[in-house]
C-alpha cells in the first residue's frame, strides 16, 4: 500500500460477523480497510500485516465482552491509543456491538453504539460516527420556552 489505509478493523473471532459487516459498509463507501480475513492471506507474515493494519489512519475496535476479555485486541487498540491518547485525532473509534462496559483506558472513549438497532440504523450510526466533521443540525429543535 502506497498510502496508509483509512481503517483497521480490530475484532475477536466471536465478533467476526460484525467485523465483516463493518468492513463491507466502509469499503462500499470507498474507504480502504485492513481486515484480517481479507488481508492476511497464506504466505503473509502476520506480524507485518498487523503492522500495516495498525498504521491505518484510524482503528475500529469491535467492542463486545469477548473483545475486552482477550489479550490480542488489547495490543491492536493500544497501538491506536498511544498515537492519540487525548482522542483529538479520533485514531481509535470503538463500535459497540454487544452490551458491555468498556474497561480501563477504553472507558472514557465515546463509542458508536450498534446494540439493538436494525441494519439501516446501524449503517447510519456507523457512517455518521466516523465522519470527521461536526454534525450540523438541519432542523430547528422544538422551542423549550412558553410552557
């Protein structure tokens, strides 16, 4: 790859369906994604391919109880965290796919919540959540006075 990929999708085997779906949505939108199942093929050096993944502009952490309990995802999201510990560059974007409370250093990072929503809503939340710009309010909220 000549330039850094846009996203690296970090997940555990328990959440591979979510990782596949997230990767598909991002690639459909034209983003370049490093995804273990597609980018770490027989003959590749897994450590080198993971290094390519962690050099992505941003890391998506597919958040679930399994993810927070396993050691390998820790090294993947930690690689993004140490490059942007204050979160200003939004290098690490957790995407919660199952009820869980992010532990430790993951706890204060705002996540995209896909728990319990339908496909179209999940897609909208994912794509909205990765946008770099501040969302713009397009309709006037209800007037709170005069009650």
